[in-house]
C-alpha cells in the first residue's frame, strides 16, 4: 500500500459487503451500513468497473438478465466476496460469545471501513472498541463519518498505525486501552499484505499488551499458487500497489503460533467454511479455496 493512499481493498471490501446486504438472501453477514460509508464518487467508479466487466463478457448485449446476474456473482466470487462475508460473520459470532463471557475490549486491526461500532449497539455498550489502521485509510474513513454526520460513540477509539513502522504495543500506549483486561482482536484481510516478520511482530505485540485468555481471529492464505485464478488475483493486487507477501502452512500454524505465545483454538479450512456458511446456497457463492480462518488464544 502506498504511503499516503487510502487502501483500495478497504473500499472495495465495504462495497461488496454492501452489495450483499442489499441484494442477497439469506444473508451471510448483514452490513446494512456499508453502502453509506462509501462516497458517491467511489461508488460510481466501482460500478463503472462492474459494468465494463459485464460488457466485456457480453459485447453484443444479448445475455439475459439472469445470465448477467450469474456473471456478476462470478465476478464477486473472484473478488473474494465469500471470504469477506464469512470471515466477518465468523469473527462477530465469536465476539458475541466472548462478550457473554465477560470480554470488555475489542481491537480491530486493519479496520478499514468497518461499521461494527455503529451497527451493533447490542454489543457496543459492553465494550471499549479500538479501530487500528493505516493513517491514510483511517483519515479517509473519519472524514467520511464527519460528512455523514454520524456521532462517534465515546467508547470508540481510532488508532492510526503503520504496522511496517510501529508496533501495536507502541500505538496503544497511553490510551484508554487496558493491558490487564482480556481483549478480543480481529485481524481480517491484512496478514497477506504484510511480510512474515511484520505479521509475527504484531502477534508478539499482542502478547505484550493482552493478558492470558485474550483472543485473536485472522484469515490467511495457504501457500498454493497453482490455481490460475489465484495467480490472476495476485497480479491484480500487485497492480494496485497491494501485493500478497505472506502465506501460512495450515499444518504448521499451531507450531508457529505456539512459538509466539499462542494456543491455536480453531483453524477452519475452506471445506469447514463451506459447510458452515455456504451449504445449500443457490447464488453461486462458495468458500475461497486457499483461505483459512484461525482463532488463537494468548497463553
């Protein structure tokens, strides 16, 4: 990601969450506020891109509406919509259970255009929420919130940090974050864009500032590069300045995490994700073949 540029994947992620919330049923993850967070000029650019893609698929305009819908679903599948939806659902389902058990702090690493603090008042009242993100992306979001006139809840805290230059522990120092209170960390759609050293440094930082029993959920790519669509996705991300840098072997992840002070509590495979979130769907969405969800606990 470029130094002073808002993350394009953060905006696109919000857009496809919004698209699902407005058009699909049943909903995997209902982010009914995401559409509002995207400025109109950004939405227009994204929708123009979709239109061009559909026209390339049907230059003569002869494809029926139902076939166009199928093509759009294929485009969204390729863009990772199922991963975006299922990882968010997985995270918030587990957060809800953690809050019932007394969890009081929620740290969203790489928050992007996350809407949790405005969308889940049922949980917000029991939590201090910390949104941690790259300064440029966070500034973009805060400006948009101001444009919309959304009131910032007193227990929502914005923490700008560049993970490649500053540790999480340093970023949270001196704030209302309590290092003695069990915390729940979500880290979605981020690990693959950092180097392995940066990923491990952040995980170590969490063990420095979070007590035993704290939880982190993150998604990761496995080192499978043979599939043509994965190669295409890597190339597309490289072109917009957000290349894939890190993958993890699911068979050794438990050992990797143990060396950093964690116990791997759950490691969902693509087939696990498929069964949990996509079984019986008729919209063409399915779990991404090389994406896993991990839940680890500080020991």
